[in-house]
């Protein structure tokens, strides 16, 4: 086995990566964070925001510069998703699906003509969607029923897709359908569908509890004829494209979660360190700060006011009075016995 190493641990960013991350973070805090609450309430992206994402190169991060992309790397896409999700996870998922799923699939499996035609568009002004799930095939994605019937130099698509991210904004859809249901997963084929294609339409948009600005829609295909030069990869090999791109897309979703967790921590720490007790100008004591963190976290999660079964105990762990017994006797007992004794004592004195 060949081992290659640059000498730096994986957790250390290169200078370029750190600069990129800081640039995206600055953009996200200036342009996305102030809009996040209103976009979530409206259940829509601010229409000024999408052109800014394209201008910043965030919709074609690892598309080569020759096709109008930012010429970055997959890792940079993940850094961008993390920093954007720190400002708004809904914008994070928009950027994630575009870069780690659709651009990635076309770059890896598309013909050179498909790359120059479609990646140039996704880098410049076209949002893209990744369309695999159906009402009866979620985790079991290869049970999909959407049909693609060959007819001359075209494939005619019939069926529907569910829960498709970015669908309301997208102009390009990477759609998985089967050319031969009897072949099982080996019938699955990937197609590029345009919003303007006859026989294609958007169905119901889900009204979600979270990441509400991100669109999640049903797609309908009724006799939608697609030229055969829009097949991505080989006919019957769409399952491989689906598995491999989803494996990488999951890294992007991990980055999204990291951004969300960081934002929650930032908010809790900010609140806890700026809070003042009513009767005192001093920063609250440790217990109060912990309570403050907890209530900020609950507020951020929308559970304020409702008792949580997992709420931590705030009661001090230090006994007010030592359990009886000589120092020698206590020091001889095992840690388990000491804990049990101390717990018994605490519960007997609890009010
Ligand atoms: C906000 C949102 C955005 C989405 N965006 C997209 C998108 O852009 N493109 C797309 O194609 N899809 C998208 N989806 C669909 C998503 O991929 C599916 O929801 C997911 O694959 C799970 O499918 P399901 O909801 O049908 O759950 P099910 O497959 O019905 O699973 C329900 C539960 O059963 C468990 N389970 C399933 N199978 C087994 C098993 N064999 N053994 C034990 N447990 C099992 C699962 O872990 C899960 O907990 C999106 C979904 C949501 C909610």
C-alpha cells in the first residue's frame, strides 16, 4: 500500500483552505445571517440572495475555471456548506445539493459535452436538484418506479418524485428512472431534465418544520420526452451514480450539521457571557450560566417552556454536609459504595 502524506494532520487547513473558509464565513454572516429569520418565516429564499451566491462562485465551487466555476475542491465545498449553515442551514442545503450532488455527478459521469453545457450553467445561474426518492422508495431507493421508455432517439419519462430539495428554484434536475423494471436496480438510469421540458411539472411543496426557506417538492413526469444525449453515464448504471454521489453528499450534510451545531454554541456562549443578573452587574455564577446556556439552546430549538425529559439536573453535586463515618472508613470503601452512600444521603436530604 502506498502511503502519501503532506505532513499535516487532516484537521489542519492549508492556507488556501483557511482563507476560503474565512471569506465564505464573512459573506455568510454579512449577507445570509441577517436574512435567515425572515426567510424561514416566509418559507422562501430572499430573491436577492441567489444571484449573490452565484456571483461569489458558491454554486460551482469545484467546477473548473474553464467552465466558469471557482476551480476549487470537494473539500472546499464542504467548508462552504459548514460556514453557510452557520448562518442559515436552509441556504447550506441549497449549496450542498448543488455542489456535492449534482455538479459532482455531472463532473464525474457526464460526457464532455454535458459538462461544458450544464456545468457552465450551474456555475453561472442555474440551480440544480437531485431527484431519487419517491413515495414508495426512500431508504430503499432502488425500489423506484419512475419509468423511462426508449422511443427513437428519446426516453419518455413517466412517474413522480418526492421531497426534492431546491425543486422550486431549480432549472436543471438530475432524475433517476428505470428503463427496465424487471432488471431491478440494473435498470436504473440517470437523466438530465430541464424545467422547460414538456411533460415535466412541479407538484406540492412541503410546508416543513425546519430549514423552511429550502424548497422540498414533488415532481411529476407525464410523457416527458428527453433526448438520449441527456443520459448521464451508461444506461442501467444509474444506481452506481446514485450510491457514489450520495456517499459524498453525506459528507456535505455532515458539514451542514457542524455549521448548525457551531451556530447553536456561538449563540449560547454569547448569551451566557453577556447576561447580567437583575440585582447585580456581575456576570452570573457558573450554575446560572449553565442554566442560561440551556434556556438559549431550548429557545433555539423551539422547545422553550416545554419541560424536557432530558433536562440536566442543576442541583449542586456537592453535599452540604459530609456523610457520616470516619475518614478512614470512607477511604476504605470502593468508589461504587461511596457513590451509592453519597447518593442515598443526597436523596434523603432532598427537598
Ligand atoms: C427535507 C428533506 C429533503 C429531501 N431532499 C431530497 C432530495 O433532494 N432528493 C431526494 O431524492 N430525496 C430527498 N429527500 C428524501 C430522503 O432522501 C428520504 O426521506 C430518505 O431517503 C428516507 O426515506 P423515507 O422518508 O421514505 O423513510 P423510510 O425509508 O420509510 O424510512 C423510515 C424509517 O425506517 C428506517 N428504515 C428504513 N429501512 C429500514 C430497514 N430495512 N431496516 C431498518 N430500518 C429501516 C429508516 O432508517 C427510517 O428511520 C428529502 C427528505 C427530506 C425530509
